[in-house]
C-alpha cells in the first residue's frame, strides 16, 4: 500500500493570510485607539479591550481549527472541545475583572497606598 503526499500550500497561505489580517487589525487598533472604542465602556472595561479579547479568542480558535485539524472532525467532537474552552475563558475573564475592580476600589478608597 502506498501513500501519496498531498500538499496543501493554498490552505497554509489562507491560514497565514487570515491570522496576519487579524493581527494587523489588532496592531492598528492598538496604535490608533479610536475614541469611540477607547472612551466607551461596557461591563467595566472599554470597548477597545473587548475587541482585543474577542479577536484574540477568535485567533486561538482558528489556530486550533486549522493546525489541530478540528475542521475535519465530527461536529460533536468540535463542540466537546470548543464549548468548555469558551466557557472557561469567559469565566476567567469574569473573575479577573471582578477581582481587579474590587482590588482597585480597595486601594483607591482606603488609606492603604499603592506599593507595587
């Protein structure tokens, strides 16, 4: 039995292009900091940070999708991997933001001084 090597050069360039485009968008948004994103807040954080979090999670998902070959797997396996991961990311973000806001309030409104 022989196995013929099949090259997916076009697929590799597609992944490279998509990940590069998302990274370029993140860099430009970080440099320009548009006021409509930077000065507006949603759930205690400015919209620009939300955009960065969403784009980073999408990039991570696409990397797993393409390089770990999840695109070729059954739907149930994909959901079994993606849903717990998305839940944990959202949960960790919630915990970090809640605790960070609490600690900021303690240092801002008390006699304890910032020592770090």
